[in-house]
C-alpha cells in the first residue's frame, strides 16, 4: 500500500469523532485538532535515491511503490495557455457566473490584496499549487494553498498573497502568464508561470501572513541585487532595485543566467533519470541547499511531476543562489530521515466535499501539507509538500 505522507486518509474513520474545532463555511469543512497517538503514517512506500548535485543545490529523487492516474487534471499553465482558466481581481464576478445557483463568490465590492477570483471553464479538474505566481491585475499574486477546482466551475474565491507590494494599478483585467518561460519540459509545452522559491512559498503556505510574504520578497530581492552587483552587472542590479515585483526580479536576464547555471544541470540530469526510472515511478524530490535539507515535493504520478519539474527546479535553484551560509553535503541518510519523520503535534484539515481535502500537519521542526483528491475514481494524494522550519 502506498504510504500516506500525511495522515489524512489513515484517520478518516476517526476524524469527526475526535474533532476539537469544526467550522463549515460556503461548503468547506475546516477541522483543527491535535494529532492522536498512533495516527502517524508509514512512509515505507517511498524510496530516496542517490543525490544529484550541482553547486550548493542537491536533489534526492524519490520513487514510489505505487502511482495513480492523473491525466484528467489540468495545470494552471495549461489552463492559462488555453484560455480555459480565467483569473481576475475580486469584485469582477459579474458576467463570470455559469449557473443560476448561488456562486462561491457573492460580493462585488472591489479588488482586495489577498483575494482573487478564478473560473475553470475546462471540462477537466484544475490543480493549483501553493507557490504558483500569477501576474497582472493590480498586483502579482502567489497562490497560498494547494487546491482542486472542479470542471466548469462557478467563480472560486482564491486565497492569495501579494508579491508586488509597490503596485495597485491594473495592468490588465485578467491575470496571465509571466511573459517568460522557465526551463524546458520532457513532454508538452513550456511552463509559463513562475514557482516562488521555497522561502517565499513557506511564508504563504505556513505563516499565511501578508507582511511576512512581503518581508521575504524584499529580502530575496535584496539578496539577488547583491549577487548580480557582485558580478559587476550594474545595470541589472539597478533594474532589480527599481522594481517591487518578485516576478520581474526572477525574469531579469542576469538573474535567470545565475539561476540557470544551477538549475539547468540538475534539470537535465533528473529528466534523464525520470526516463530511466519511469517503471520505478519517480514522483518527487527531497531538496537540500548548502548541506541543509529544506523541502520535499511529491506527486501522485511521474507524469504530474514532469509537468511541474521545470519550474520547481528553478525555484530550488533560486534559493541556492541567494543562500550564502555554507555547510557540508547533505547525505542520503539525512534525506531519508527528513522524509520519514511525519510525527506531527497538530493537524488542520479543510475539505470541499466531493472535490478535495487539504491537510496541514505541524511537527517538531517541520510543516507538511497534503492535497487529496475526492473526485470520483480518485481518493489519493495528488501533491505532498514538506518544509523544514
């Protein structure tokens, strides 16, 4: 049986009997409770392989004993590229509603920093990952939580955080791609949205605090300025200083070159490895920067990993570029230990019945998140992320 990195499925039968806090809002069930003894999952279904290293970045490929069919899901890149997915400022709901039933978003009081509206016009469910950045509207935003949007949805109220604190002027009615491609896939079209680096993703996913996100964006902007200026690229350093947009910093040609120097070899080597390991079900990575394990991303299938890998590896490489503290090399044993330690103290579960369940586990020195599909013929974890604190 494939391991469940988060205990969501293992405790389903006991869930509502043990609830300490339960809230139902607009069809969403929210549960916050201590993790009970004996509820931690086994991780025997995953195996960590020997690392791929380049510079200060190390990724440990992870293979699974079982994978799942994920072909029905579309990604944000695919939806934006085809026009089937529309993202717009909160307040632009009128004209987007599909049915006469009461939509998920009801008020039209105008744009808000931490709210966007998304409509999935596709006939397939849409997968959104925390850390994906959409550009446009009045500010660029980063998605704050993994979720699934059902096919042909009414407007959905998205939980987002601003990653462009200096602008509140609309550049377009709808959000789109960043205007640049990040890496190259094994199959299919290039990704066109940016994945925030782990330190920024963590502020959105774990801290859920706009000021913390802004502070981290400024910190990373300053760090990139130092890196570029140190290479005597004065014009690029000035360009970075002049913008408040996280996306524009990452699209700067000299920043992209620095990130590519680390990302490209890792991306190429792992893509080759994925092809070799297709029968072994490569599903994700454990990530280390300068000898410290910082992150895990796992997917339900190799195909889903392949879709996200080009922009994920660049997000890891961006972290490596600006992390100046030096350490030794992370070992295979350390990566295995980080992946296997899922004993949490408290978990929070949000569920949209029949669509998805999102589980957050708080442990000693880490937070972990699992997105479980509840759509027909699914019932598996689509994406799991774990971060070191």
